[in-house]
C-alpha cells in the first residue's frame, strides 16, 4: 500500500463554529472534514508549509507558522484497505467569519461542536480527529490507528504532552 502524508487544519469562526468542507473528491467524497491536503513531497514541503499553502489555496486566508499549533500526528494503517496515511493536525489561531466560495475540492459550511456529531463524517474521524481536538488541542498527542486485519479500528496513543 502507498503511504501518503497530509495535513488537516481546524479553523473556527469568532462564534467558535468550525469551518468544514464537504468533499467533492475521493477520499471521503460526500463527507465533511476540516480543510487540508497532501504534502508536496517532491518539493520537500514541511507539514507547516503544507498547512499554510492549503489554507491559502482552499479558503484564501493568509496564515503563518505562528498562527498554527500542531496538536496531533496520526499514523493510520490501511485506511479503506488501500492506503497508509500520516496525518498532521493543526489548530489555527486565526478565525474566519465568512463562508469561502466553493472550490473544486468541495463546498464549505460552519458547524457547532454539537452539530458535527450528527454530520456525515468519515467513520474514523470522531476518534482520530475530533476526540484529540477537544481533549488535547493545546497540547500534543501521537496516535497510531490500525484497521489492517479487521474492520475494527484499533487506536494506540503513542504519546501525549
């Protein structure tokens, strides 16, 4: 299986609502998630550089490294049985209050924490993205998720600071 590197950036409004994208492309087509994308590995792009680039490309918000806090790193083995992922999750200190225009990746909407629990999100996102965000977004956690040998996602916390 291929190993892919990506970033996800959690951006909120002044009302503490989360900006999510309803993905128009695979993976996770038709599902809601934080904005983000793959690292440009041929360019030697760092996770911070990728987060800054993706935020600018997707919602036209200019941010710097100082606007980001890396709160989690997740290795996910055999996502959907096809790909291994290394995900870097960032909390963005800058807010956005107007919905960005739709892009070819999908369209955007703001959601409260409670509304996200009722959304059509990827099956593993509650435990791998949202639980770490709400429990440790000011710290750091490293997680390992494995669905290689079963349909059940097994999560191991490797480190929490």
